[in-house]
C-alpha cells in the first residue's frame, strides 16, 4: 500500500490553527505508520511508531476498520491496510500523469542496463517512491512504491534538492537541520558538494552513503506546473556489480536521456 500524507515536519501547529482537526490527523498518522513490505501491525506497535497512547490507537484502529481503511485478522487481532486505503492511494498515484509516461520507459531502462530505476517525489525531508522498476538480475535494490528514503544521503534525494530553486533549498534546510541535529554541518557539506556536482555534470551520486553496498546516481525532473511536487529519478545497483566509474560514465548519461524522454524540454 502507498499512503502518502504531508510529512510531520510540514504539519501546522494544532494549538495555533483553529481549522486543524486533531482526530483526523491522528487517524492519518496511524495509516502512515504502515511501511512497504510489512503485512500486519498490532496496536502496541502502532502506538510505538506514532507516539500516541495505546488507548487512543485502539479507538482509531477500530474506527478505521469500520470505515474499511484497515482490516483486522480475526485470529491474531493484528491490523493491515484495508481496501479503502488501497483505493485512496491508487487514486493519488493516478493523479501523477508522469507515471503513465515514465513506467514503460523505466522498465526498458532497467532491462537494458540490468539496474533498478525509480521515480520519487519530495515529501518533507524524504523522497517517496512513486514508481520503481527492477531488472531481472538475481540481486537488485529492494525498494517498492511507497518506500521512503532520506533526501540528504541518497542520489535521488540529492538530485531532487539540486533541481529546486534556491529559495526552496533554503526552506528545506531548517527541516534537515532539525532532523540531523549535531550531524547537520556534515550533512550540509554533503548537500553543498552534491549541488556543485549537479551543476557541473548534471547528476548526483551516492556511493555507499545511504547503504554501504549500494551505488546510485540521480537526476532531477523539471516541474511541469507551479505547485507540483519536486520529482527525481535514480538508478541504483549493488556495489559488487557496478563501480563508481561505470555509474558515472555509463549509467548517469543514460539516466539523463531517460529523464529527457519522460519530460522533454521545450
């Protein structure tokens, strides 16, 4: 399931927003606690992930189950996303027309280069995967639609950041500083280096920065309309199969061509 709601670091302050519906926000927080690849969660696990009291979570899961957004296993009492949540997430994904254009081109790219390729969207200080295609290689990067990865340490995140207007980059920095705390100076230096590299060569890289055994390059997608969330592409593969030179000289230029085929420049 893909449940995408505004990131926590973008939410308004409920104490100063009379239009903010706390009960609704809590229900969406429970739905967002489910992660790709997980089958079921208990009320206790949901409470730990959301920071909400277990009694509150119990009432929310009961309500969400009655509405069809969760379903409960009668034997274990554990919860999984329900059909209503699937319909909601499918409708959201369908609103991004670029996916329909990108998906077949991404599949062809993955097969030709024996590498995983993904399309992501900026959400707070994360990138959420909207589409991902894996090659037929026995070993590939295991991320799916709905997966979240950090902006600062991934190729897809660094590329997305690098493609933003400077005003948007500056707006993101307080969120990133809050996220990384004492490690922010090092992360900011990494982002500055990624931005310089993007300006010089047109792509960003993450060679073992996010996962030690993963090599990745990324490119930003130009915005089609004002207000559209920033998006980017990456290609990633295992370090034993792809060297930094192969990624920089072979995969990155091919990824730039893929980007231009998806969103031709006027």
